[in-house]
C-alpha cells in the first residue's frame, strides 16, 4: 500500500457481493471495515473535519443530520452502481467519496448474468426465496425445448417487472406495498428491454442437481438449466425465469443468480492487460493486507482518470468555504423596494411582507365600507 499517510483515496472499485445479504448491507459491511483501516484513515479524518465545518454553519436550532451518519454506520460517502437481489451474488460496483458521483454511469450499462432456472413451480417473488404459489406439469420440458424457446428472448422485447422489486409507485417501493399486504395504487408498467446474449450453458435432468425449493431438505426432482444472459439496464432475471417457464408450457423460478460482468468489471478476467482485482468476502475476512492493495490500485487508477477540480473538497454538497461565501454574498445583495419598504431576500420573507401589506390595506378599507354601509341603511 501507499506510504502517503495523509493521502485521501476515493473513487470507484468492484467487490463481489455474497448471496444472502442486500446491497445496502454489503455497503455497511464495507463501511465498518474501512472505518478502522489504515488505508482510509485520512479519508475518515477529512470527512469528520468537513462535516464539523458544515455543522458550524447551520442556523441555531437546525438539526445536524451528519450526527446520525456514524451512529448508523455511515462513516464515508458511499453508494453502489446497481442493486443486486439478496439471493444474487457477484459484481457490485462501489463508489467512495467523489466516486459516488460517477455511479450513475454504471446504472445504464450492459450487464452479464449467469442464472439457474428451476422448472415446474412458481413463487410469489419469482425466485426460490419466495413461497410457492403454483405448480404445473414439467414432464415435457426438455433441454431441446428450452433451447428452442430461448431464441424468443433475444433482441428487443417488452418485459413486466416483478411486484417484488425496488421500482417505486407513488414514491414507495413496489415490494413494500406487497410486504405490508396492500395493493399497488397502479400496475407496474411494462418496459422495453434488450438481450444481446441468451445461451444455455448447462442442463440438468430432474434429480441430477442440488437445487432445492424453500423449506425442502432434499434437492428438487424437476429439471434445471444454467443460462448466460447479456442484457440492458432495467432487465429483471426473475421475470425472465417466470416467462421462460410459461413459454415452455410449464412454470419456472430463478434458483441462482450471479452478476459476472458490469461495464468493464468482470469476475475472474483481465481488463486492459491488468488483472481486475474484484474484492471478495474472503479478501475482506483475510484482513487489510489482502484487500488493501487491491482496492488501492483500483482507486488510484480511477483518480488518475478523474482528477479533482481545483479547490475540490470531497464531502457531500458544497464545501464550507463556498457556503460561507455564498451566505455573505446573499446578505450583501442590494435589496429591492416593496411598496416603500425593503423587499425581503428570501421567498418566505417576501410572502410575509405581502401578507402584512394586504392586511394593512384591508384595515384601511374597513372604515370606509362601514360608513357607506351606515349611509345605505339610513337612506
């Protein structure tokens, strides 16, 4: 690792998420490990200093949201470039510090997956973590039939997302409606997706594999297929598994999912002549001497390709000096007159002035209306 003890490292790197945890939990795990590391000690110190400076600029009585960050395990600014289901494993692109602003570039990129599809049953979540909701005869489902039907999933077509998804309806995730027993305010919209590659790479007859339905102690006796997919953004592999079962005249459920490539990050391959050092959970468990050099090389490469602008500070939002300067400039602005008075700088202040002016005008009208009314009554 670097000898620069005070150097702040930030950028984008790739880790391999384990199955059984959410993408958010994977980030919290990284936050915890990085917060006690030597490599990210300068970033942690700098983050704390900048957050303290930002807090000092808050108006009296305003809550400092940054106080809750470390209490909730968020020591650094960190995000990921595309959610993976809890069941799924594989490439999870992570942005750290300034690198979080580059994550949007990875959301719309091409991704490659390997998935295992079990035939004969369907679950409410479209994967084997869900409850079985339907069964259908699968005896006719053969390797040849599945290969034939896969041809219909290449190219551009329309796909219905699963209701157990992070897609938002009226600002709420669709899966949260379902888990709370509520109906979706409206149906999810069918979306256009593109599949560049859809190939079967392995086939198992019933009883020839170890995949099991949820709650079963023995392997399922239904056939299964491992399929490689190269897809566009917005593609749901769980929906693909369900649709493939339907196309084969049966039902199907996703039993396994691995993201093997996203953008230029690929599991177990070389990119631009150098090893793509994806950080695994085994690396993290082995200690900083193992994962540190891998992450450092990726961050240094990113920083060389994305140099910071002049007078850059890495903490969220504007840096304290900029905020202070803008505040002083706002106070020094030449204020406009409003009906003889100085107009307020903020919208709230101007509305208050307008309301006061209207009330004053109403009070002035009141005596005149009272006199006119009295005259009408006595005429």
